[in-house]
C-alpha cells in the first residue's frame, strides 16, 4: 500500500480557483445574464448588454 502523501500545492490550486470563482447574474434592466467574479461582490458592475450599473450585494 502506498503511503498517504499530503500535497500542499493542491490546496494552493484550490484556493486560486476560489479566488477566481465566478457566477452568473441577470441584469434587472434587460434580463441579459452574464458572469461576474466573486471579487465584484460589494461593488458595481456594468451590464455588457445595456450598460446599466448593477450593484452586487452578497446575500
Ligand atoms: Zn442589461
């Protein structure tokens, strides 16, 4: 049986993925759905379709 080896670099990869996690939102003005980054939570984003400013708030 192979010894269990814990690889720290895997954790780093996972954290990097979480840092760049994105999710889809729907524009309240034009219903266009697009993805934003978790970094945008608490900020405002511009709808790429109609250009309206949407404030992103965490629930
Ligand atoms: Zn829009």
